């Protein structure tokens, strides 16, 4: 066999392996990420006093770790759990240091690559999109675009439009849901996928559209909501980052903009809003996950949404942003410890929402101001929405509380979206009646 023939034979064998791997044998994680997370671990660490907090900050500061909860070292506090993704070469060192300092910890995920593969299953067993069916119980890449079909088949309830382009030139699509009865109806904004690695977000936005359209004829609550409100749904806010999290780095969080004079890319799209910009809870360093950007609304994605919301702010009564993970429902303020003027109405709406969510499967959500319930952040979208006249501004942190973290299995898409749907419907239903803070409240969940 000649050298050219050998090369041709090897190339054909390699191609065959790739095809088999892609469609039959190999898990999606290995196919997409080249086994880059094999041996990586996720630690849950709980410092119990001030000294341990200081020691933990020092330990993690000397390593390259990926913070899951909280999202930066400065937010580590005593008796609050810290979830960190640690590269395989650093795991033994971290075990030794934590034992030496006698800081309580456990390994939540012992092999991150296997957990990634488990999340999305094997390609041979996954129901992918066909001409007649779109499976809402699997995660979908950016290219598997279902919006065009929904727009084509439900013109009476859906209209699709673009509000701009991302940094890498992708269209920023929004779906308007609602019966075209009155031109100036009250409106609700829902965005998903602000942080790229939080895949359950885009899955929920798709689920919401499917359920709203599918139940319009027979669910009296949904009929009333779509007749009297317009919903603006942005299924994937951070389109560039989301695509990058599918193809290159599963745990990418930020946008993909290039920063002048730095090799690091991207901005935290939930620290880039023009409200207390780049203050506490945000970073001014381009390599950090919570980088606030070079200036407010520097990211075209943030700028496009802000422009749209400003244009429609007289009709926009609620802003809802879907994130993960923590099982929380948060409202302003994020950037300071203070009570919002319409606290009673917003608190009652949050209480109703978590009670509705709890009624599905008994899953408990904490709720309250973001600054006290989660941590202080500046430049957040809910603070911006509230400051710009949208009276009800919420951020959901969906399942779970850390066992799966950002790798919520596809088997949990249905229950997670079902319960969240109840919560969002409760918030939207509250907009149709005047807030009465003296009415009986649901018990604290």
C-alpha cells in the first residue's frame, strides 16, 4: 500500500469513527468537549467561621477555579456553602489544603465529564427535532431554531421579530405572544439564557411558548392572560455565549465580546446595565466571570434589550429574567440593602408565585430582595427594569440547589418548567387586578 493510499485509508477510518461517534455511540459531552472535563470535580465547601472564610479565600485565590455559587471569592461568607469546579490537576491539592485547615467540604461531582454526558444522554437515545415533532424535554442548541415554525403555524397568537444583533452578528429574536385585540395592552417581558451555561433557562422559555399556545383554547387562565396581556419572550439573550457553551466550554457564562488589550473575552450581561454600574458585586477585570464591561450597555445584547424596554416601558408592567441555580425568586434591590417603595405588592406577588410553584411538586423556593436573599450585585437587569418604571421585576433562579448545579438532567426539564410555569402565570395574573396588600397572604414557603 502506498503512502497516499495509507493516508486515504486512515482518513476514511477516522471519518467513519466520527460519524459513528456523532450519531450512535458517543455521548454528546465527549463529542462536543473532547473529554476536557474528565477528572474535574465540583466541591461544596462550608466555612464555619471568619478564620475559615479567610483561609478559603486564600486557598481558592491561589488556584484557577470556576465559581458556581457564589460567583466570586469576595462573596464567600461563614456558614454559606461554596460550590467550585476544580480542574483535575488541582483536586488533590485542594483536598489536602481543606483537610489541613479543617474546613468542612464534600465532593458533589467526582467526575464532571461523566456528569455532562449524563445530562444530555447518548445521541442514539435522544429524540431530536424532526419535521413533525420538536421535543421540549431535551436541551437544544442555538441552531435548532424552533421559533420560525411557531411563528409560521400560529400567526394569530405569535409574531417574531429581531431587536438587533449580537457581538458576533447573530440575530436577537423576540416572540410576541398575545391575542391581537387591543394595540396598547399591558405587557410582560421574559428573557432566558443571560448566562450561557444555564441551559434550563432557554428550555423554560421554549416551554412557556409551547404551553401558552397549546393551552390557550382550554385553559381559562391562559386564555385570559393572552387576551389581556402581551408577552415578549426572548428565548436566548446571550446567543453568542450559549453557542460557545455548546461547542467549546460547557461552563462559559459571559458574552463573547473582545476586550481591547486583554486576551480574555466577554462581559457578564447581568452586570452591564446602567444602574449602580460596576459597583459592589461586579468586577472591573476583563478576565473575571462578573466583569461589568468597559461601560454600561457596552454589550450589544444588553443595549438592544434596554432600548426595546425603554421604548415600551409605559405598557411594560413586569420584567422576568430566568436564571439557575439556587431555587429562589428575587426582586429589587440587588445593589443595596433597602426596601423598594411598592414592597408590599411585589412581596405578595412573589409569595403567590412560590406558593403556586410549590403546589406542583412540593419544591421550595426562597424569595425576597436579591441583596439579602442571594448577595449584593450592581448593574443587574432587575434593578434597571425597576428603576425604569417597570413595577414588578423578578429574577428566577431555577432548580436545583447544587446537586446537579448547571448540569440539570433532561429528565428534570418537564417538572422544572411545569412548576415555573405556574409561578409565572401567578405573577402575570396578578397584573390583571389592582394590588391589595391587605388581603390574606399565602404562608411563607
